[in-house]
C-alpha cells in the first residue's frame, strides 16, 4: 500500500521519523520521550488517525441507555459519536453526522428518541440508524444513482461493552473488546461489580478543559511522585482535618505520613498500565459496611481489593479508572495538540443509600472536581508543562520515565498472582519510590500504532 | 474600605409613591415599604460586601460574613441540561454544610503551595438584580442575585468570565446579617482548567 494514501492531508511522509520520538533502550537504563510528542501539530493529526482512529475508545455507560430508543452522544477525539439502544434493545454506535450535508445530527448529550431528525433538511433516522425519511423525497427528482445509495447513519467500525462500559472504534480492525482489555478487566470488575444492581455515573456533569496535551493527563493518572509537591496544600488540609480542624465531613487520609506503604505497578498488552497500593484504612471506603455481602457475591479476593487496595488504571489510550479518594472514571479527549477536554464520572452503586452516596460525592468533590482541592493543581501543572515544552531550542528529551527502572521485572508478582493477572512487567516498592515505569508500555503502544499507521499496516495483525 | 452607600441608593418606586402620597412617617412595620427597603438594603450591602472582600482578597472578612453552620452549594448541571436538585444524591461542584469547608478554601488560596492558586487570580465581581425571594422577616430573609465574575488567571495570561445567579438565605445574628445559606448557579459550567470560591 502506498503510505501517502494512509496519511491525513498535508502531512509529510517519513516512515523512519517515528523512531525519533521514544528513546527506548532498557538495557542502557534509558527511557525518554521527545517533547514533540506533546507539542507537534502534525504529529497530533497523525495521532487522531492512527491512535484514536484505530483502537477502542470509551464512549459511555450502558446505564445511560437502559430502555429502547435511549441514546447518548460523545466523541472519539474530534469525531462526534451517537450511541443508541434500538427498539430491538441492541446497542449501536454511529458517526453522529447526517448523511445529507454532514451536520451533527444529535446535539443533546443524553435522552430518548425513536427518530433523530436533522434540523437542517429533516432527513431522519430511527434508533437503529436506518434512514426513515428524506424530506419531500418524491418531489426531489433524484437520479437512479442516488436512489441506489445507502442513506443510513454510518456505523462506527466496532462497538462493544464490558461490565456496563460502552467502547467504540472508528476502525473495524480491532481485537475483541475483552481481549483488548485483557487483565485490566480485573480492575474494571473491581469497580463495576461493587453494586449488587450494578454501578452508574452519578448524575451531574463534570466537564472541564486544560490547555495542554492529552498525554499529560495520561501520565498524571498514574503519577504518585507529584503528590507531595503539587498537592501539598491539599495534604496540609488533610493533616489539619486529622487534628480535628477544617471540614470534618470528608476523610482525613494520611498518604504523606505513609510514604512506606507497599506499592506496585503492572503493565499489560495494548498499552494499559496500573498502579496499585495498600489502602491505609479500609474502613474509609463507602463499600466497607457491605464487605460481607460483597465477599459472598464476588469472592474474597476481589471484595478485599475494593477496600484494602487503591489503584489507578490507564486503559489505553485515554481512559483512567481509579479507586482511591472515590471511584472515578475519567476520559481525556484531545481537541487540539494543546487543548484537552476532561469528562469525569463519579461512580456509585445503583440503588445505594443516600448516606453512602453523599459520602462518595463529598470525597469526589473534595479532590477531583475542577472546583476541587487537588485536580486544579494538576491541570495547572499540565498547562505549565505545555508552556515549558513549547520553548523551541530547549532540551528535547524528557527524563520523567526512569524512576523504578532498576526494580522493573518481567511478568507478575505476589499481587498479580493474587488476582491471576499476567502482566508484561511489574514493579514493586514503596509509595515514596514514585515509580514512572508503568508509562513505558503506553508509550510503546503509542509508537506501535503510529508506526503501523504511517506504514499503512494493520493496527492489530 | 469604602463606606456603605446606603443613603445614596434610589428609593424603590413603591416607597416613593408612598412618600408622594404624604404617608405619615411611622416606625417601620414588618411589611411597610420602608422596612422592606431597609431589609433589602441590608441584604444588598452584605452581598456587595462579599463581592468586594473576594476581589480585595480580604479572606477573613469574607469568611466572617458566613454563619458557622452555613450551607454553601454550587450544584452541577445534568446531562439533559437541567440543574441537579439533591446534593446528597447528585454531583455538585462544591457542597459544604459548614464554614470550615470555606475556611479550607482560604487556607489553600493563601498557602502558596497550590500551583493553581499561586498567584490567586485577579477578580472583579459584579452583582445585580438583587431581589427578595418570598417575604422577609426581621431576622431572616432570602434573596437572589445575578452575578458575573471576571478573572485573570495571571500566570496563564488568560481572562475568563464566570456568570450565573445565586440564592442567599441571610440570618440576623446579634444584630448583624450573616449568610446562612448560599446556592450558586454557575451557568457556564464548561470550566477552563479550574474554578474556586473566589471566582464565584
Ligand atoms: Fe495529582
């Protein structure tokens, strides 16, 4: 295949060029990422095509569309997507684009509609995506060629769900979703099995942007090293709470005082990475009071991991699932090379008590909101990184991927054995070590997808 | 600090017409136009003081406007475009049932250890359309306002405007009006990086 055919317009062709962006020499103790990965506009356009266009992306929750004809909209990077449950109860995902003039068909985030009518010329589609009306069709003097064309909504290449999480892919050439998720399924299960009737995103929209590249969030999603600097004001507030001051309605955890707690990272095929650590106080989790029921339902190991461990999991490329201050699912959506939109969902058990839900909410709001006490400090650091990275002529290689490399081991360890997971690599140590090694696989997968895209090869042979 | 210009404000039409009819100057009754005007003035003074204290970063003065058991709530909007109605069942931008939560905000804003708050954005609060909600009493009143806060995020060299409406429940405590409850409706909830109490 001619490589130029696979490239977005206006982008130069240099199949060897990709090698310049990740300096991956484990035997020399070197792993570096080139700053252009965060700032280069051409590279960003390739990312949209070769990474976001050719792998699974999180779209939303099945619980958003429980009934026939329910729908929600979203994006894969800049591509608008419509997800529907048809009258046949099947979930489908489409490009949210009218076939007539290309207008975004549905601009409501969530709702119920048997028919989606484009407000421009009233072309209409049912909840299975079938075109049910071309306005004044008979009077339209349409030629045979037009009549023989397909006027239905164009489906995404693939759509599938796992444990209530709906994923889609623009390209049909992707592995089965469960194979893509692999052993990260354990962490999805940990979260999504906590409610006896399932889990749901708690109503209320938490949407914000930061003026930085999406990968800054990907990295931060598993970064413990920054906690004692970036979040020092939050840690001080927490120590004050432990002394009985401040807002006593939220938790008083003491991460900074427990820098020795056992911490481990795992990486999995397809670019996923996980950071796990001991939870200093299992009783603090809203689920703790129902631990016995949970053990009976999902088994002791899984149940105990919901309270005795914290984790931050990155589902490549841009989804983060965490169990720490709250249960949070976040998506970092790239809009441009230096603008990212964040959607955060606070997850709660369907049908849980008001008190339990209130506790989850207060913890989530305390830390994760764009109006919280911690997340804004992260977002502002991403912006500061973007500003620093953009300086031409500065040091091209970033040195933020080496912590933990001496202790990086192939395969699993005690913790992955507990959960029968088979990681590519693991690292085990203390929280204070602030490992960075779980970022290697996401970047290797990023490079692999970019390379195969550039060369016009299949993403998943 | 600038003196509170209670007297310079135009007299509400209702009160003016009462005066023009030559109504006798009686001690203000609970529902007399004069009493209502005085209450509204007191409420407006409090709301404008809050705006000014935040703009001038007089954090302790700002906190002192709230009762210890105050409720401070900034609800989020649902995906369907309606405002959330239950802070215990739906997500809020901020929810506190006590002033200690607000005090924590202040400690963060002034700590120099928060990258998002160093330096604290420069703000200009504009409040208007201050009206009663329901009938006030001598020691309790509810008010609504419309507000705009312009903010310069200094390091980012970005200027944003946040806007919305707010509901206040004011309580008279030892002869001083304080905020017992504030609900802020943030209408532009597509948030650029961050927002804190000083920008609401
Ligand atoms: Fe952070």
